[in-house]
C-alpha cells in the first residue's frame, strides 16, 4: 500500500487542466481589477487586453489538452490567432479615439508622440484636426 494514497486518482491532464483554468481565472480577475482601479482609458485598455489574451490562450490550451483531436486543435489555433489579431487593434483604435477626445490623463504618459506629430503637421490628416 502506498502511504501517500489519498483515495482518488490523478491524471496528468487533470492537473494541467486545473492549472490552466486557475491561470485563466487569475487573468480574468486581474483584468477586472485593472478596469476598476486604473485611472484613465489608456491604462484600462492595457488592463483589458493583455490579461484577456492570456486568459483566452489558457482556456483554449485547456480545451485542446482535454480533447486532443485535429478539429479541436485547429479551432484552438484559429481562436488564439484571431483574438491575438483583433484585441490589440481594437484597443489601439479605442485608445486613439480617447486621445483625440481628451479622455486620458496627460500626466500618466511617459512619451507623448501624438502631440509632437500633430504639432509638426506630420501626422495623418485626422490627427492634425485636433
């Protein structure tokens, strides 16, 4: 008899699944806390996009490990690819809109490249109309 027998069997996949789901839950929690606590739109966008992508990757990896078939892995790769493609682009567009309308705190910016581009007239025409 094994002295460390707890009465139930562990599969490596079950442990890996638990770790991935816990990681995804922590990422979602971090995104929620960041959305509530960060002071302006630009900081909140950072908090909403990075943990979201990492959480999606963890959940998709969990599904692919739990059900390892060609269809599941193909769908998992497609989900991660399109989420990684669309989330940063949409956050960039929302950040630009927030910058143009003045819904950000200028004191939180380390470098403000958009002001220099709009003052010199070298930015896109939509930026020069600020």
